[in-house]
C-alpha cells in the first residue's frame, strides 16, 4: 500500500475540483438516515483531513487514520486552524487499532482501492466490524473496475497550477485488475522570502511516485463485506445518487455491524 510522500504537499491543490462540501453534506445525510446523528466517527484513510474537518463541523467526534505521515502533518495543520478536537493516528488501514468502538466508520476518495489484495480488503472490513458499535454504520466509496478499465486505463492527465504541476500516467493491467499510475511532479522551490532570488523562485524540483489501485465490482465488495461479518444495506452511484448501473464509476456503499449484542 503506497503512502503519499512528495505528492502530499500539493495534494489539496490538485484536489480542489473535488466537491468535498457536497460530499460531506451527502455523507452526513446518509449517516443521519441510518441513525448516526452524532458521536464517535472514524475517517479511515483520512489523507489531509479535509473530509474529517467537514464531518467535525457537523458535530461528529472525529478520529482520522492514515498511513502517510506527510498527509497527516497537513491534517494537523488544518486542525490547528479550525480548533476541532480531532484525533489523528498514523496507521495502515489493513491493521488499524482504536481505543474503543465508534458509531460509524467512513472512508472516501477511493481509499479502499489502495488495498489491492481482496483478502486484505476483507481483513480491513473485518476490523471495521470489530470497531463498530452494535449496529454501527460503515459508509465508504470505491472506484469500480469499469472506471479503471474503460475510463482511466492507459490515459495521461496533466495539470499546471503555476507553483506546481503534474503528469499522471495510468496503466491498467486487466488480468490483475490493477491500475498503476505514475506521478511526475514539478514543485516550485520555496524558502524564506528574504533569501529568494528571481532565479531561484523560478526553479522547480522534480519528484516521482508510483501508486497502485485495484478495481472492484459491487458484487465482489458485497461478498467481502459478508465474509467479514458486515451486513450490506445499500449502494448508490456517487454521480447520480441512484442505484448503480454497470457503468457506474464510483459507488457509495452502506453496511452495518453484525455480531455484537446491545448492552
């Protein structure tokens, strides 16, 4: 599982087209629909904490887990500015540990696709079930196999934002159902203003990272949830908010804890 390193510094810049506020409102609405209107909530694969902050703004007592130290440093900077009492833990989602159970677990921005072995994703789901309150809710999204195969696979995306730019090369391995993407980043050199020269301010440092994500079908996800002891509740196309078709690119899934007794 790849941890974001150099990309962490510019992650929010390149993700500014993601409708986080809209997603946060939708997630809050879905949590309320399934009975979670407050209490302890885990953001699994929280990244720089954008969604964690939004959900904290709705009154949830948030914990964020991520395996990238660089991403969590940015999340903690946001926490200082917002003043929200958010606990951040540097952990791999495949073996995360909490201090107790939570009312809900959320995982957004296709974090689960980084778990490329189905048996390891099943273990993630098993841990989620273990750390949920009785009847607790698990809400997550994932990119479908269709999206990697038909939309993203073997394409190149490039963006220039002035202070930073990237080239994102995708390679889809159909047999393994793995999407490899190579990131080439160019980030402008920065330093104390008094030491910056015109020449140095125009220098860019090059970084390279390689990430891997696996495409899953909804049927596979439901099977892994069942094997892990969770109960599937519903699935929605994140674009249409309707029942997902075979051409859905990102699907939101709601599942419930099973196996614990109410006290």
